[in-house]
């Protein structure tokens, strides 16, 4: 049975350019990953950094935790956010997901208060 192995090894002779052909697929994968994953992530990170640097007092923000509030004080790394009358939290500026348009917080509260309450104020009247 050794004679089959020797024949197989003898036929595999060196082909010119086989090393270059073997590198095309991994290089193509790296290029695809760069344009589909790495570059867009870097762009989002740059936009978020710019957003965090431009935070100012009075901005209405949405945090990563889902809280909506108005910035009452801004420091280098932390910001105080007023969620409601007398309710204020301190959070890292990097925890801000987006800055909302002016008046979005008030409009959202009015919409939530107006819709879905029955006469007792305990739930949806249609249920």
C-alpha cells in the first residue's frame, strides 16, 4: 500500500503562483469585513463622541437606559439630568444615546397623559 502514497506525493509538484491564489480569499474577507463592519462602527463612534462633547445645559436627552430628561448641569465626564420635578440623576455623559428635539419631552408626556385613561384613571377605557 505504500506505493499509492508515493505516487500521490510525486504528482503534487509545485505549481507557480499557488501561494498568491491562496492569499486572495483571506485578503478579500478582510476587505469585506472592513467595509461592512469596522468602518461603519468607527463612524458611529465618532458621531457619538461629537454628540457627547456638544452636550449643554437645557438639552433634552435619551439615555442608554431609556430615561428621558433635561440636562441641568454638565461637567467634564458627568451630567445631571432632571427626569421630573424634584427628580435628578447624575450619569456619565457617554451614557447619553441621543439628543432629542426641543419640546419632545413635554410632548411625549402630554400624549401619554391624554391617551388610554378611563374615568377612574386606572387604565385603558377600551379594555
